[in-house]
């Protein structure tokens, strides 16, 4: 009889993990407190980015976040409160925001990113039409000399680490994006990056797994884990108890509170972001882009354009901050000045919250995910903390976990992603 695996959390990480375990012949059940359609994995920007080899915790980020904290429309901010977990996370984040950590993180992020990009090519390419999978690369666009200089250094670092990056001037960028005017000083082009519609990708994967016999338990909030000696003996929901051979916790930002119940410490904070979609009469933008001065992501899914942005640590997750949305729109129009006419709405329009989606990225304090087994248990695994890279890294995360659970040596060294690296 096949061994069973229970996966807690049906976001992109849980679903991709289910995919590879199912492929290896495990009997997989996956639990979500919602209906598998309401997580951070649905409304994100859909960018698959081996270009992102620099972790969120990089030099200067903390000071930028503090500086921007007081600007209503700023794209990145820390919201301080007297929350012990938040303060200790910020302290760890600060400790890792240095050049030495960046140097340490780059090869680890690169290797898992490149594996994931290859897996997308295998898994998503045959579903290209159904999932809007495109391999046109990614632009990092800038308008100021300061940001240009910083980005050129990052491009050099990427090239030195085997990730191709091309520095372009304004004219070269415009030539590659001929159907709308761009107001830029230039850009870095990363040809190895890709794009997928995250909601359609989730829909495709879930339908594929359901047809293949994976059990999906919607509206099952997991409230506890029963322990017997060094094993998780059962997963407990508000409705039932499930006995499985292995357990994977991929519950996004809620992983911390669930695992705290069994004294496992996984420090995560939510990095809140927004997105919204606009329909254009024809395709105007061909290459996905990050507009660096405003940290806005632009994802063209055919005629549909998704615009996203902001990274707020410690923010209220239940409200839409109108000022942040205004900031995103203002920056978008600053880079694509002719699209305001086509899109119609102005940055200060009142009814935007109705079309705005928000999501909570599960952010680790060192910008690296948590992937691996919890040492004090023989059968408990964690897969979370991917921050702004969850969609990008999901296939590799699932693939590597399936190798670990199957007792194989993983294709990528997982040492840097050890879930217990912050234990003292
Ligand atoms: C605006 C924005 C843009 C982004 N753009 C990109 C991008 O372009 N590229 C990229 O790589 N990443 C991007 N991200 C990040 C990416 O979306 C996340 O890293 C990723 O979705 C995290 O996936 P996850 O499966 O870990 O968590 P989630 O998607 O949050 O899924 C966790 C699931 O666990 C469930 N759950 C929680 N607790 C329990 C419990 N106790 N019992 C049962 N179920 C539970 C939740 O209901 C949820 O469905 C973006 C994020 C945002 C907000």
C-alpha cells in the first residue's frame, strides 16, 4: 500500500508539493481552511524570476523601509507595533541585511530558481495557452541615474553568477516594446525570466491533481498536530482527525502559529501587497516589467494587464490602503504615460478598492525560504517563507521535498533553507 502524505495549506507551495509527491506514487491529501481559491498564490504578479538572486534582506533595505514608513504612498514600509514576534523578526532581518549575507544567499537562490525555471518549462509549457505561460524575459526599468547605477551593479553580479542580464538604454527598451510609449532612462533585460497567470496555473494544477486522485479537503482549518514519540501521528482539523505517514506544513504566513503549538519556531511576517487587473482593447505591453522607482510589477497576460506592488511588513491585512493603490497607479502612468487614456481611471479615483486584491507574502527574516524536515520529528516537513518568490520557487520546492520524503539526496543543497536555522 502507498504511503500517505498530508499537506497543510493549498497555496502554490502546497499544490506543487502535492504534484511531485503524487508523481512519485504517494497517496496525497491536502487541507485548506478556505476553498483553494483564496490565498496569496492567486492574485500575485506571476513572475518566474531567476533574475532575483538578491534576497529581500539586503544592505540599505531596512533604512529604506524606515524612511518610507512615513510616506503614505511608498511601496515598501515597516509598520511597528508592540508585537514581540514582529520586533524579533525585524531584529533578525536587520542582522541579515548585509553584503556578506547577500553573497552567501546568491548561489543558493540561483540554484533553486534555475531548477524551478526548468521545471516550469516541463510542466507549464504544454499548458501554454491555458495558463498564459510566456518566456519573453523581464525588464527592470528605471528613470533615475541613481537607480540605474544600482541596477547595473546587480546586473554585473547576476552575469557573474550565470544569470544573463543585458543593460539597455531608453531607445533599446522602446524597440523591444513597440506598441506603447515608455518614459525611462533605460532598463536591464533578463531574458531567462518568464511569466504565468497564477490563478490559471493554480486552477490547472488543482484540476489535474483532483483527476489524478489527490484528495482536496476544503474548509478544513488544521488546528493541531498529535505527537507520538518522534512522529506526527495525526493531523487535527475542526471537523476530523487524519492519520498520515508524513506531514508537510505549507500554510504560508500561518505556519508560525500552527507550529508554535508543538514548540517549533518558524519566524515569519506577512509582506502585504496589492494587485489589480485592467483590460486593454489590444495588447500594448509585451514584456513583463518591474518599475524600479515605485517597485511596481507589470504583468501582461494578453490584453489583460495586472499591475501590482507594495511590500508592507506588519500592516493590517484586512484593509485596503487607498494611498498605496494611488502610489502604484501613479508610478505605472509615470512609466507608460499613454496608457492612462486607454485604462481610463485616474490615480485618485475613489472606487478602486472594489477591484483590488491583496495578499500576504510569507516572509522569512533572511529572505530565504524554509524547506526541509524538522529535526525533532521523523515525518514533519516545512515548506514556506518564500516571500516575494513563492510562485517562482514553487515547483522546485515541491520537487526537492518529494526527494527528501522519498529518502533521496535532493538535487539542490538545502542547507541554507533549513527551517530551524534560527533556533538558538
Ligand atoms: C502583490 C504580490 C505579488 C507577487 N508577485 C510574485 C511574483 O511575481 N513571483 C513570485 O514568485 N511570487 C510573487 N509573490 C509572492 C507569492 O505570491 C507568495 O510567495 C506565494 O503565493 C506563497 O505561497 P504559499 O503557498 O506559501 O502561501 P499561500 O498562498 O498563502 O497559501 C497558504 C495556504 O495555507 C492555508 N492555511 C493556512 N493556515 C492553515 C491551516 N491552519 N489549516 C489549513 N489551511 C491553512 C491558507 O488558507 C492558504 O490557502 C507576490 C505576492 C504578492 C502579495
